[in-house]
């Protein structure tokens, strides 16, 4: 039931959705389901939308909110493994924020 965070570059030639191609640039794996649990217990709007069984796709325009919500949760976390995961997720979110052709995908099981 973990939620992995993947940075994806989306390329689309022309207007047809068939010509849309996504390639994963980097990812952080939630091997122990701790990020999924953090999202489930969060009262913040974007983190509470994360589905441990589905996929939430965030555009580069949504990164300001995602980053601020992760930063709000960070001081509450005591587990060093979760802190390391959040640091890595923040790094991916900041990369996504810099380029419009990027997406952040939060993939549940």
C-alpha cells in the first residue's frame, strides 16, 4: 500500500493524445508504506487527496502547494526513514517545479 513518487517528463508532438509520451526521470519508493500512512492521516488538502491504491498526477503548476504541504508535515515526522523520503520527494518536486513539461506522479499499489 505504499505511495511512490515519480518525476516524469511528458512529451507531446502535435495535438493528438496518441503522440503523448511519458518517461520517468527519477523516483522515490515508499517501501514501508510510511508516506502512504502520512498522507492518509494528513488534513492538508493535497496530501489528503493521495490515494494509496491509485495514481495522483500533479503538474508543475501544483508544486508550490505540494512543496508547502510536505514542508508543513516535515517537522512533525520523527522517523528518520520518513524524513529521508520526504527530503527526496521535495527534491523531485523542486525539479518538477522548474520545468513545465514535468509531472509528479504519486503511485499507490
